[in-house]
């Protein structure tokens, strides 16, 4: 089970790096920078970061409510409906 979680973490990191590679260098964020940006916007417990066609998605908590976020290539953070 531990190996599966490690593999999953590595996979997500590779996906995030692949996404960052596709962005201009001015907008490329590391996973730590992405989490910091989300936290600076008032969210906590950032998890489940994934690269998708619409941007990078993540789960987070704001005002005690779990939300799903998408961060687009310009760095805009939006809650998914």
C-alpha cells in the first residue's frame, strides 16, 4: 500500500511538472508554489492535485467547506461548480 501511494505521488508530481513545462516560464509553478498560492487565497488542506485539460485541479477547504479548485494557465484560482 505504501508503494502504491508513493507511486501515485510521483505520478502526480510528474503530471504537474509536465503541465508546468507546457506553460511559459513566467507562469510555471512548482507544486509547492501552487499550494502556497492556493493557501494565500484563503484555502487550507490542499490535496489531490491533478493536471487536466482545463488546468491544474485540487481539493481544498475554505470556511469549513470542501471545494474543488481549478488553477488555469494564467494562475487564476476558481472554484469548480
